[in-house]
């Protein structure tokens, strides 16, 4: 009986709402020709995918760090085995975009193996 109670409490602790996410992201700034997304990792993750979505007529002139993929609608970075810390992702535009970019952060939680996706709006 005692083991069952301990197991139940352990499961409740793991699934309790409000547990801290391994990744927290927000737009630090979005000027007329640049967008800066800051991603804070509180613990190591597996693969981390950061994708900024752009309005279709937006022309990208540069990214920091160099992006894995750039197309008409998005800029994508792919980081494998990311350690804890702060990462900054910047997109430079040729001209002000029609709308501010949004972003999605996707990663695999190393503890549970579960894939997590977070939407980030400016």
C-alpha cells in the first residue's frame, strides 16, 4: 500500500500543471528591418528547432546565427543537443515587413522523450 501511494505522488508530481518548461522564448525586439527572438534553455534539450514565420513579401538579407533554411514564408534554425543558456536568433529584412513575424519553438524533452511545441507571438 505504501509503495502505491509513493508511486501515485510521483506521477502527480510529474504531471502537475505549472511545471517549468525547458524552453522559454520571446521576441526581444522587432524593429522595422530586424526581428530578434531570444530563447532561454533551462536544461539541455535534444534537437531544438526555431522557426520564424514571415509575411510572404518579406525579403531576408541576413540571419544570425546562420539559418538552416530560408524560404519565402519562414526562417528555420536547427540545433542538435542544445545545452542550457540563452540563444538569440536575428533576422534582417530588406524592407519593413507587412506584419510582425511570429515563431514556433520545437524540441524533445530529454526527461520524458515527449515532443513539445511552443508558439511565440511578438
